[in-house]
C-alpha cells in the first residue's frame, strides 16, 4: 500500500532535522561579527504545511522542488544590514537563486523579504540521506528586517487565503500595516545614516 504524502514526508523529517542542525551552525558562523543581527534561526517545514503546499501548487516532483523543506532566517535591524548578511552567506554556500521579494507595483505594499536558495552541501547530509528517494537538493534562506518580519509572520493567521477571500476592509488594513512597516524601515535607515554623520563630525 502506497504511503500518503504526509506519511512519506514524516519518514524524511529526521534526516531533514539533522541537516538543519548542521546548516544552523554554519549560518551562525557565517554572520558572526556582523552588526545589528537580532536573530538567526533554522527550521524544517512541518508536515501539514508541506502537504498543503503540494496540494495547492503544481509541481512535477515536489519532493525535490519544494526548496523550503529546510529554511533559515536572519533578522536584522536596518535595511543596509540585509546586503551584508547576503554577501556573508553567499561566500559560504553555493547559491542558485537570489531574489528580493516585494510587490510588483510601486504603489503597492505587502510582503517583502530577501530570499536566497543554496545547494545543500554534501558534508551536512546525514547517514541515510542517499537511501531516501528524492531528497531535496537545496535549502532556502530569508533575510528580513524586524519590521518586515513583524508584518509577514502574523499573516500566517490568515492561512493561504487569496485576496478575494478577504473583505475590502481587511485587505485595506493589511495594506496599511505593510505600508507602515515599509515606512518604519525607511525612517530607521535615514535616522541611522544621519546619526552616523553627526558622530563623525569634529
């Protein structure tokens, strides 16, 4: 009898967790000494989340193609810190994708995050990895400011609803929250730069 999606995914979680722990150590080492780091984290995608993603999106082979089965996150204080972290981790692992996700239209506000996808190094793969069929080849890393994160994470409460499932008032409030987070990041960055100029004055 064939395993269900959730059963098959459960069978690989221990391997993913072992690889996650090694990547987590590597990420902490990569950003050590960089300023303005608030948090460094790594997680394995949950079974429910993986199953939902398989069922709601089109994949030819989701077991390999879903890149966030293992994913890391770095939270920083300022916008400028995102680039510093991206460069540091880019020197550590083989990168296959580098994207800053943001709304397409300039007048829109919404989810923003720097996403990178890296090859999972051979040395972090635990014993038994190669005996499990269709293990992922890559992992995802997100780099965000605290304000980007404060907007993005609570949205999980809304699940995977499309915009059409929400009332106009809810959509308007979410846009206001996103705009406020964007504005706060811009203001913090401007303030940081102005403070830096003052400190350099004789």
